[in-house]
C-alpha cells in the first residue's frame, strides 16, 4: 500500500513482461496512441500509462483460465461472457490491479475494465484507452477505417467511439456474430446522445443575420 503511481506502473510492466512478446508490443503501440490522445484531451499521462500497461494483462490467457480467474476475482460472468470468455480479460485485469497492485484510481480501473466493450458513461481516460487500443499502428494497418477513427478522436472522442461502435456492428453482422448485450447497451446510449446533440437548435439564429452575413 502507499505505492506511488510510478511504482505501480513499474510493477505492472514487470508482470506484463512475462506475457507473450506480441502482446507486449501491442501494449507499447497502444501507449503511443494513448499518450497522444492524453495530451490532446488534457488527461494526466501517468494515469493513462497505468491503465494502458494494465489493460491486457490477462488477454493471452486461455478461455478456461479466464473463467477461473473471473471466479477468483469475483468478476460476474454473464452467458455472453461464457460464450466468449476472452471478453473477461478487462474486468479481470481491473480486479487484479486493485487487489494485487494496490491501484486505487477508480477511473483508471474502470478504463481497464471497459476497454473491450465500452460503457454508456465513460470518463475521458476510459475513452482514450478504448480508442487507443483500437487504433494502434498495427490494427489500423489491418483495418484502414481505424485510421479515420484515430483522426476523429483528435477532435471528438465521442464521435470516434460511435464510429468504432458502428464499425463493430457491421463487422459482427458480416461475421454472423452476436453483439454483447453490455456493448449494445452502451452503443444505444452513444447513438441517443449523438442525435440529441445533433437535434439541438443552432447556436445562432440565422434569420437574425443580414443577407450579407455580417
Ligand atoms: Fe484488451
Ligand atoms: Fe489491448
């Protein structure tokens, strides 16, 4: 207890080093994107580092281990999670970061927990981690539209999240995959908020402007 964020980051990085090299390289690429977004959106880079290094600590574990670790960590497992146990790696990591690595930054923990599916209401740090995770260099090489989402995130994090959710929706339908109910709930809220925003009256009453627009 009482560890500094720098000490927590060092301990988490040490644990991550025991994971497959490909996963470690992914996390390093995510960090590049996450720190860029953190600077643009005025988020503390140390908190972003903490969440980034921790977000995939259990990503490489086999399905049976995900189920077992979730039970050990007290993470609820839904039927959708049972059908796709890899989706548990975020919630498991958040629980372990809290218990074993003494992380008490609730927003960073929620960012780790929700980085795979999203949540209706997310902190800025959680939005940064989710988007950085999807648009890192290798992934946007595989999915070119992620480059567009990366650009959008520099101007509007919510728009970038919605664009990712739209891509995910199409991808899932094309593959014949189910949408996770947790993600679908979040997506519905993002869509609703987006249209609420679009439906607002203009800030300027255009009729009040002269014909020359002065
Ligand atoms: Fe992940
Ligand atoms: Fe990741």
